[in-house]
C-alpha cells in the first residue's frame, strides 16, 4: 500500500471507505512518493486526479474547457516534495536526481565546505550515471570537478535536515536551469543528465575543469534524458490536512466526488485553484452521472 493508514486515529476511518475510494487515495500516496514527499496531502490527491485521463474528474475538467495539466502544475507547486517551481511549470526530481542532490550535500560536508557549490553538484550528478556513460565521458576527456569552488571551512552543511538549506545561489540557479532543460526534453522529472548539463552551462570555470564542454556532454547524453529509475519509498502517512479532508468525504466517493470535495471548505487554496479554472462546485454537481471512472 502506497499510503500508511495503520495508526489508530485513521485506521477506523480508512476502513469505512469503499474499495474504489481507497484506490484513489492510495494512488495519491504513490504520487507523493514520486515527489519525494514525507507525507501525503490533499494536493497530492488533486494532482493524481488531474494526472489520469481516464478518470471522471479529468473528463469533467476537460468538459469545462480547463486544462488538467495546468491545474496539476499549479497544485504541485503547493505540494510537499522536492521540486523546482517556476512560471512555466513545477517539476519534481527523479530518483537519481534526488540521489545526486543528497550526494552533493554529503560531498560538501565530507570536504568541510560551508555551501554546496556547482562543483559538488556536477560531481554528484556524474556519479549517478551508469558505467557505460561514465566510460564514454572519460574517453572524451572528463576530469570531473577537480577544483572545489568553495573555500574550506569548519561550518560544514549538515547531511540531514532541509535539503536545499546549504546550497549556494549558483547551485540553486543551476537546478532551475535543469528544470528548464527537462521541460525542453519533455521528460517528467529532473535527473542527473539535466543537472550535469546545467552545471556545465552555468560557469565556464567548472566547464573547463571538467574537461568536457556542455555541447559535447549534450551529444554524449543524447537518448538518456529521462531517468526511469523506480522511486524507493516506504508507505507514507497522511498529513493532518488530508486526514481532515477524508473525515468529511463521502465514503463511496468516486474521482468526481473527490474533486468536488475540494470545494467543501477544508482546502480553500485548492478550491481557489479549481475556481480560477472555472471548475466550480456547480459545474461538478451538473457533471455527476455524466462521467464515470474506467475500471
């Protein structure tokens, strides 16, 4: 199960729901895991509904001349997880992308450096490539980030806590650039490929030190833009907002009833997102019976 409902305060509530209703909530747990969240919130539920074109909720939104993908983008920017949010879209990091971020932080800590710099991020992204890709880069002259850009200090970043707290501004800008590269490649998450290319493009000094230009790296990585590594995550617990959301939910709710429930008052920010796209409660009530979930 992708969502943990075993605790005493929610187990009884969970058992009251019909099996199809539980399936939608479980899917939201899997979605939260894809974003590398620690808990499942109502935002993940809404994103899940907008991500399934076979759901009654998705069809009702399209019927309202709204765009489910845009609603999902706006909602994902509000959801818990490890993402990059911008004016164009909000994208999560892939499994190997998150490993690269954590690896960069650990690398800076081991070297006793106060901030996670481009050199750390570049080296950690490269470490996520498989043996064949690394060998191709090394044959092309790859040296790695041989010169750390940060001055060693005793104030090393902690290897736990908020992931981005000790990332340098230049590293954060590289992550935003990596998100743009991911969108251009039409992949659904930011992986090591985008992180490495963004680092090489960000600073000529880092590019020169690596031994491989950004243009050359792009050629070497052609066909490898998308990281399909499965996310490794335990079942995630619901957050307090989701528990309250579920308490008022109809026990046999389908996806359309779930979508309408965002207008019930417990999730005002999400209701505003839907209303901004003309997906009102009145419209959803009229859609009841007109759309159904596929099996």
